[in-house]
């Protein structure tokens, strides 16, 4: 997966988004097995329209069932259908969240404390802050929580507090 | 369908729809991209350096 290409497409269309999930943890803390990019997008019509343009430029595909898997439509309103979409793109798997469990309705707040970051080739993105990553994990059912990730995040937050 | 069920169903659907050859290629590319983008002290294919806390990070190296 070319993660740079995914960020570049989102940036080109001026999508308001935050990198969340395993890739965010991997880039900022420790190597972790992850095979998709998770982004949380501001849930408003203008941003969803921009997101749809970015998805189309990435040759994204999605379907209500696997049998109906096809390129995403021109009209962005399909993104209103549910809270999360797992799509395929020409560059890899992308999960799009209109809201995030544990952080419901708090996009603006999380966006303000997000960490400005760049990839190795200089592509800019905003990353969900550690405290918010931890909140996400704590909101998951115990069987789905990533305990190692939580431990590392708690240690990082403690170090930041001690400084 | 609650939130967790929806997420699982979305992942299941995508896995079912993914072209296996393309999926495998994307996984390999992801590993390569991630390795190149890790902070230098965490990269596994080069000599370790000290991290921001001054501690050596313990990562299995197969050595």
C-alpha cells in the first residue's frame, strides 16, 4: 500500500481528516502489524463531497455486499449511509470513519489537539493525539482492545506528563 | 446492526471482495512503506539508535 498516495489524494481535495488506528500508532510509537489506513473525517456535506472526489481519484471501490462491489459513485450522498466504510483503493485498503467509537461527536476537539505530521517523503497529515488513541481503545469491547498498544500509549502519556 | 457489528461486517465484505493478488501486493507494499516511515530508532533493517527517551527499544530482530 502506498500510504503517501492516499494522503496526497485526501490533501489534494482538501479533505479535513485525522489519521487514526494502527498506522497512526505505528508511525508514532512502535511497529505493529497493520494492513490498512484508518481516517476519521469531519462529518459535514462539504467535507464528504471532497472525500468522495478523493476516493474516486484513488479508484476506491465499495459495495453494500461483496457481490455488489464496484467503483464508488459520483454522487457523495452514499457516504451518508453509515458511520464507517471499509473500501479498497488502487493503493490499498482504506477505512473511513464518519465518527469514532469513544470519541463520538468530538471531531473538532480532537482535531485541535491532533499532531501535525509528515511521512518520510514529506507528505503532510494530521494524526490523532495519544490521549485520544487511548480513549478509542478503552471504548472497545475488552476482546477487541489492543493491550500492548494501550500500555505503550499510557507510558508515552506518562512520559509527556513527567517532562 | 450496532457499531462493532457494522465494522466487522465492513471488514468481512472487503476481504471477500478484495482481489487476492492485489491484496497480497498491497500487504507487501504496506510493510515496505511502514518500514521506511518508522522513526529511525525503530527501524529494524539498520543498526539501532537510541530513542527519544534514551532507552533502546526492544524489537525482535531474529538475531
